[in-house]
């Protein structure tokens, strides 16, 4: 996943699936999985949020100016990608 010049690095399907499972298993009622690129560590991190409003806390890749950039958002239950 996330292969090609539009993304900083690819991830495996297994890693992505484990992030979905982790979010669904949480005691907190998360609804979205955010794939966030950490500029300093040069790796993706899963971030779980409850509402769509929380997406505004992240700048989109590649235009982000901070240490983190939002790559993609997925609904934890339908597993569909959310348009930004």
C-alpha cells in the first residue's frame, strides 16, 4: 500500500490490517484510522479518532509543515477510504 512517488514509503497489507484490528478492539469507540507520516522517524503511525472533526488537527501530505503529515483516513468498520 501507498506505493509510488505520491507517498514517502509503502506499507504491507498485514500491517494495515493489524492497525484496523487494533482500532476496532479499543475500549474507546474510535471510528477512524488515520495514517500519519512522521517526518523525523520516517515511518507511518496509526492514529485513531472518534469524530471527523478531529481530522482538522492534521495537515495533509505533502504540504504539511510540521513533524507529522496526514496520508490517508479510513473508516474502521467499513474499511473504506475517507475523502479529504
